[in-house]
C-alpha cells in the first residue's frame, strides 16, 4: 500500500475514465497536486502518472515492460495479437530495427511525394462536388499512398473499404459496444487480406520490390533465423499501414487550426519551411490523439515516494504531458512559435509516445507523420482554395480517439 501517494476514492474508475476521456489523469493530477496517483480500473490497481519526469521513468526498460500491458481487446482491434507493441528485450529491439529500416528519411520523402500526387489527383473530382469531407478524403488518399509505398496491391474499388477498416481499428481504441466490435471485424478482414498478400509473395505469385515494406515483412528473419509466421507478418505489415492512414486525424485537425487561426495561414503562405514544421508539431501537441499509454512494472522499485510492485499496470498521460504548464507556457493556446525554442527532448513532447524510438516503444513513424502532414498542409494552403461552410467543428475530449464532429466540410474547391 502506498500511504504517501494519493488514492482516488472511487471503488472503480472505469466509468470515470469513459466520462472524462483525455482529461481523466490530468483532472486527478490537478486535484491531488501530485504527478502520480493510485486508482482502480477494470477491477485492478493502477498507478497513473503525468509529466516529463514520469515519462523518463516510464520509458526505462529496466523498470517497465510491455508484456501484459495492452488488454486483449486492444490487441484484437488496434495492435493485432502479439504485435511489436507487446514485445520486450532483445526480441523487441530486433523487430523494432525492422520498423526503423522502413521509416528512414528516404522513405519519409517518398511517402510525402506520393501523398502530394494523391492530393493533386483528387482536385478535379472535388471541383465538381457540392461538398467534400476532408477526413473521409484524407483517409482514402493515405490508404492509397500507404499501399502504393509499401508495395501492397490495392484495387480502386477496394480503397474505401480498406481505408474504413484501418480507421475503424483506431476508433475502437477507447470504445465499448458497437464501435469496438466494428474495429474487431475490421481487423479480421484486414488480417485475412494481408495474409493472402504475404502468402502470394512467399509463393512467388506476387512480386515484392526489395526494400519495400511488403518484402521486408514477408522475408523478415527473427533472432533465431526463422521467418515470421504468415499471421504475424500480416499483423506487423498492418502496423505499418494503419498508422499512416491514421494521419488523416492530424490532417483534419490541421485544417481546423488553419480555419481558427488565419494568422498562421498567412505565415505559412509566406513559404518559411521552418514555420511549416513548427505548425505541424503544434497541431500534434495541441489537439487530442493518443490519450495515454500503458506498461507493466518489470521489478519492484520506488520513485517519488511511490512503491511500484512487479506486474502492476502503470498508465502515462500523453495528452496531459503535452499540456503541462511546467513544460509549455500557456499550454491551452495554439502557438506554433513555441517550437522555435524547443530543443527536441524525448520526454516533454509525446503525442506518439516518448523515449528513443530505436531502443524503446516510441512510435518510429513520427518522421513520416510530420512529413505527410507538412505535404498535406502545404497542399491545403497553396494548391487549392475552398470555403468552409457553417458546420459543427467542435470536438470532445471525452471520446477517445477524437475528431472535429463534421469531419471538416469544404465546398467551392478550386485549383490554385
């Protein structure tokens, strides 16, 4: 029992988590004036923590492991059962190097180029449309882009269904009931599809360009020299494709930020490349994406007057750390200029996790996210003009994950 650590009074916080969403941890950090507290979720004792120092501890692989942290319901919708997010130690580092090899500057550049081509190709259809919902378009565009870049064959008639499935897996993260089951069904369909593609490559029925994500996953060798089984190769290839499609959320929030902050739009039109980078990073910091991340205590230790017992579940507050007033001046203001002075700490800015991506569990695709966002923001500002009709652009911090309610409707779209 941690006597010196605040304990949330509720018998079980699961309902409160559903009712408070992204702010669940932050609300209690503020209430107890403590960076960590104990709570009960789904009947088990959990330590919740927030802030830069907490992130440093959380990403110490001597103290924490991922095995047993992601509930099966999240593996069966978002990550895939047994995927890289649930691995530890040497096996994790070996598998992580496979992902890192697909996320190099060269791959980032190629994905950004393909994204631009897809946006450009869409303009002629949009010009004749009464209205366009940006989130839906971005999802389809990024699905085409991801599959083209990865070497995965995708018929035009399949694009919408595949994009919707990737999106449904992400949407199931914080959901119970119909949204969760929709995500599970989407994952089953996607795994069946990608398993078939991997089998065709291995049987020589389908070519896979060397260096492509498809080739890398189909022929990856584990530490013991064995190939990934077909199911695991499919899970990991989906773990490359799905996050690229999920960038549609950041693109939609980018459009919302441009609409709400016309002064940013003017600066972006002036063509300063560093401001485009700062703007993309501020979108990732300010708007809701990942709420928190979980791990299990590897072995007993104490930190900040709190005893962490082996096997205990710990949640790190990503959203709260990105809005921590000790790290970010006026954190609830949207201000890209704050990234002028930012020194690139691995633990104060964690929209897709913290720590070193090569050694730990931070998302290796952050560079891809930023480059695809920059290409898309530049397109929305400099390649098309459009009107933003009256619509519900609100988003709730309760629903996890989240999006502007309308998906960002655009009309009267014209090529510039």
